[in-house]
C-alpha cells in the first residue's frame, strides 16, 4: 500500500509540472518575460504585521518560501496562528498544516482573538454557559483557511497535502507548524531528510506559484535543529526572540534573505512585536511607526 501511495504521489506531482521537459529559454526570451511581468499586478500578500511586511519587501511573494525559527515555547504556533488569522480575514486562501497542536486548539485562539476573550474559556468555566455558547455560535468565519491536522506528518503525506491544497483548494500559500515534525527518516539520516524536505518545499512553491511559511525550532546552540537545510533552500529565514525578561515583548533577527536588503527588526531592548495580554496573538508593538535605534521607517 505504501509503495502504491508513493507511486501515485509521484505521478500526481508530475501532472503539476512537466518533469520530462526542460524549460530552456534564451536571455532575450527571459528579458521579454520580465518586461511583460511589469504589466501584471505583483502577487504580494500582506502578513498583517508591519515589521514582517517591511522585511519581506511588502509581504509574502508567490513562489517564495519563508521560515520563522524560535526556541521551544517561544511562540511559533502563536505567530503562525496570528498570520493565518490575518490572511483569513483579508480574503487570502491558504492551508494550515498543524503537525503538533490540533486545528481545534489553533482555531479556538483565532475565535478568542475576535471575541476578545481568553482561549481558556473553551475549556474553563465559560464553556458551559449559554451566553458563551451563543456568542461562539454567532461567530462568522471568513472561511479562507483550510486546516490539516496531522501530528508528525510524514514527508509523503506533506507532499500530497500541499499538492491537494494547490489543485483542489486553489490556495495562495501553505503554513506548516512545524518543520522538524515532518517524519519519514531515522535518527541516523535526519539531517539529510530535513534537507530534502526543505528543498522540496522551496521547489514546490516556485513551480506552483504559491508561498510557504514554515515554523522551525532552534536548538540550544542557537542553530536551526536538524541542520541548515532551511537556510540553504528558503528565500528568507527569521528568528523570533523574546526581549530580555519581558513576557510580552518580542523582536526578530533576519538570519537569511535572498532578495531584500538586510532589515533590523528590533533588539533585545526594543521590541517590534508584542503578544496580546488577553488572547495569545502577535501585533505590532504599541502601534509604533518607527524603531528608534535603526534605519527602518515602517510605512503604514
């Protein structure tokens, strides 16, 4: 059965791209394509967070792969949920692959944000109260997010899921939470496995004109756990960090970028993001329009 699934998946991918043909073009043909592209609207999607839009050159670009890495329990899933919420409410179809938490847990946070309540309401004393049940029942979801709950998703299932997202749901992009949970390799060849996963995601985005936003885990040495596959294959890689001893203040470091200038994104003393105290989601720090100790002016 597994061999049949792998074979079918390979054939499915072949339908999405002509793997037996070489797309060879002359320089003049490429120049013409560049010129023609100038007359079409650029497919850039705002993340809803000004500091990321600035660092990305306006937002998420179709065909590019992005990663945000962080130490454990720093807020990777909260950031992924924040960005998904922003995209959902601005009409951008995407798939959220939940390889750790369940879709219910993630979307409870989304609903809590819109209701300005704590997600603990869904498991605490408010759960059985009619007023709370009625409020949740009246909630209108924009319905632009497609969840896939697959704890420890295998590499083969990831490929099928992203292919399905493109073909069936016509998504603009995919959010994966998180990278190191993609299974399919033993401990002896984990680095090679994750290198393959990273390169496949980057290539799939380019070939199918979607973006990918992948959460990843840092190790104790402040390197991405499982090797440098993401840093080599992806267009941009960020690290999310907490400001000093602050509970709610965060900043980012731009680890790698292929197509933009390097961008300061706050520091240990100057946050660029804050986590809401009621509902766990990220927002621009105190609605600031500039970071005083850097050369960035955030253009709202």
